[in-house]
C-alpha cells in the first residue's frame, strides 16, 4: 500500500492510475476529507466536445462519511463532473474504501488514456507512425498500471530521435562513426548535439533514468516517475515542432522576398 503524500482531489481523479492504494490514517485524514467533499473543478478532456474543457464536480454519498471509523461502512464514493460547455456531458470517478486496502480509484470515464491520447495527437506531426504508436502505447500502459512497460516505449522514442540525428550526421565528411559506435548514450548525444533539440542535449540523463527505471525500479516507482518522464519526451518533441514551424515560416519569408525581388526587377 502506498505511503506517499496523498494526492489532491484533482490529481486523484485525473492522474492516479486505477487500483493504486493509499492508506487512510490520522496523518492524511484531512487530505482524504478534501476528496470526499470535493466540489471543485477539473480541467480535462471531454469526449463529446472533443476538446479540453472545465468540469464542475459534485461528490455523491458523502453525508455518511462522518469520521474515519464510519468511512468503512461507506465502501464507495463517486465524483460526478459536468462539462461547463454542456451539462449533459458527464465524467465519473469512482473510489472504494476498505479497512484493508485503504482508498483507491476503481473506475472512471473518460479514462486517463483517452484524455492523454487526445493531447498526444499533435505529436503525430513530428513522429513517424511507429514512434507515435509507441508514444500512445506508453500512455495506455501507464493508465493501466504497467509502469515498466510504459517506460520501455518512452525509451524507444528517445532512441529513435538519436537514430534520426545519426542518419543526418553520418552524411558529414568528417563524421567519426567509430566514436559514435563505441560511445555511451551521453557520448553519442554530444557528438550529435548539432542535430538534436537543445533540451535533449542538456537533459541527456533522461535516457539513463528511463533505462534504470525499466531494469531497477518497481512497477509502483515506474508509475510514479512516468508523468515527469513523459513530460520530458514531450518537451523534446515540442521543441522539434517549434523548429519545424520556424523552418517553414522562414522558408515562406525567403520565397516571398525572392518573388518580390523578381517583381521589382521587372518593374525597373
């Protein structure tokens, strides 16, 4: 059973994977009460609207939760959330409490994977089909509590970015293929620094963390690390998207200036 800091109601609904257990005791009773009486807002994906929106929340069957002893006689807690754009659009989060397993989320709609997959769509612009499938696979595995497997797919994306940069760098006349082949990942990143996003170059240790997570960490630890490691990959991909957009705009401006010069030359 997890002993770490009890999540906020928002995090418990949106980020905590299904069936992860949190103990209920005198130390975190205040945080648990916030979940039981949660009437705040969630910023998440609405499948019907097909976009992010703000949901207004209301917790049902909370009246019987008087103190810690009475909670075990109220085994289920449900958070209903209505889309602010259309109240008929509903999200649901279901929690179970028992004396043995503490409190855990046992169901939700839409799933964490659905929401994250919607956010991931923009990376299909910059990833090939295989790598985009790996990215969405990692999200799906993490949502179902498979942490090590999720990190394997994130690592695959990192390695693919290195291979892509290597293909470009290998065209250089003075490229040292032996140094690349013999080097560790951090050495390869240094050799490819002119072909990689600066964020990846500066944070190359992401790869070591991903590898250590796959081989040395527990499933629970992998799941705990997944959100920040996923964010790290997203930051790398975000930079690639920005660089691609910048290159496209630069090319458009160059083409415009070239055409302008041609028009001006003819008028002269």
